[in-house]
C-alpha cells in the first residue's frame, strides 16, 4: 500500500510547479501589500489608504459555522491553523502563520512541511527560525501548543473538529470552523472562508480565480478527461472484500469535479443523503459500479494488476479494461489531492491530470 513518489518528483519540484507557486506568492504580495507587513496607518505616496488600513477597517468580522458564530474583533497579527491544509490559505495570501499542523502523510523529506507549502514559505522569506511552529496532531490537537503561539485567530475551515474541540480552541482565540460538513469544505471555500477571517476576502477570491484559470488551461490540453464518470475509492490490498467509496461531499471528490469529471450515478445513489465523506460497498456488489468510466484508488505500480486478478473487483468494467487512476499512496501527490488547497492544486495539477488522461484514453 505504501509507495514512494519517483525521485524526480520529490522536493526538487518541476519548474512549472515552482512557477505556479511563485506566481501565487507574487499575486498575494501584490494584493496584500508586501506580504501583509504594512504598518497600520501607513499611507502610500499617491495619498490612498494602504491595503492594511482597508483590511483593518472591515473588522469586526463574524462568520457562521456548524457550531455557531465566530467573531474576529480586529485584524489578526498572529494566525494559527489546525487540521489539514488551512495553513496554505494565509501563506498564499502572504501571511506567515505562527503555528500550523505538522504534516506527516505524504511528507517526502519528513520535515513536517509539504513541498508546496515549503516553496511558498521560502518565497515569503520564511526560513529557519522564521518558520511556523509545527503542531503534532498525531494524538489529537495539542491545545497547549496552540495556546503557546498566542494566536488571535485559529483557522480550520477544512477540518474534522467536533464541538468540544471547537469550544476549547475558541477559548484560546476566535476559531473558524467548517460551514456544514466535517472534511467537506472544498479548496475554494476554504480559501474564501479562511481569507475572510483575515480581512482578505477579495484577495482570496483573486487567488481562487487564478487557480481556476490554471485548471482551465490544463484541461484544454487534455480533452479526453472532461465528462468521464468516476468513483474515488480506497481498497485495502490485504482485504479487498470491501470497497471504500468517497462521497460527493469529500474535498478530493469535489476537486475531480473541478477537473471536468463527473460522479458516477451509482456513486451518487450509494452516497444518498449521508453527511459522511466515506461509504462502504461489499466487493460482492462490485458490478454496481458498472457505470464508472474511471476508477480512482490509492496504491502503487502493482495495484492495477492486483485489482484485475480479483474475481469480484474485475467485474467492474473500469478495472477490467484498465481505466484506473492509481494515486501513489503516502506521497506528495496523494497529500496534495486528498486535501486540496489553493497552493497544492497548482503544484500537483499537471501530474494529476496526466493520470486521468491516461485512464480516459482506455474508455471505449
């Protein structure tokens, strides 16, 4: 189940990836005025108010979430984030957080910071002692460590917080949680919600629009991808008797919709009105997925052959014909797409779409 991303695709990222991250950082610096470091009350030479002044004037800002309302009384200066990926939003907006989640899944060099985040932090000049504190969430959110960073806002628009965790965090600083479903906030909404809490809603929307333009350009080069139906799955090679299916609520599935793909009707029916991001299907009912053009799963270069050798799983037409996207598990590409962000999407876009294009060409 575990595999390593090929060396050429590790921290020495491709020029196109670096350019995408640098472009977002440049856009953020332009929009936010030198990375959000303008002194309050500073006035540019043309006599207009600074971006910092305009942003501060928006406060207090109140956001609704699943557990109630969050009011950010004034423009934050110490931004902390918890759970997956939220830190990419302030970083993309030119703000270096005081503390972020320590990343472990897909962390190819084990420094606790994923490649696209590291590249963006470097572009902002945040290296060495200027890097954020890393919160180790292996055994849950380390509330004391979060409190020690003295945040004045905590961002968690994409998260799985329960009400008790949200209440505890809110006792430390105003905490922005998800609007409705745990782990169901897509990368667009995460950017806008977290950005709004920083007083940078317009800048966040500009970043989203920039990423959307990159997606549109990449899709134009891969016309076979658009319109294909998919099922995004997790199949344990040690126990293939159950097919785990990510529902349309899940952020990784919502990303495939951004890439022109369509949830197979069978997947929509299986998900029903669940508020969960994951449902299970018995392998004995594998033929339920007959309407799937492309099956997506996690694994390595042996996974497709393993699926095709299974007498039940091979009843899925997509498996039988090989129109399967195998996302290399526990690698940066898996992390970038499992919890997509405004930074990770541009970083992974070309490689990810290449996988779908190869699978799409096998669809009859």
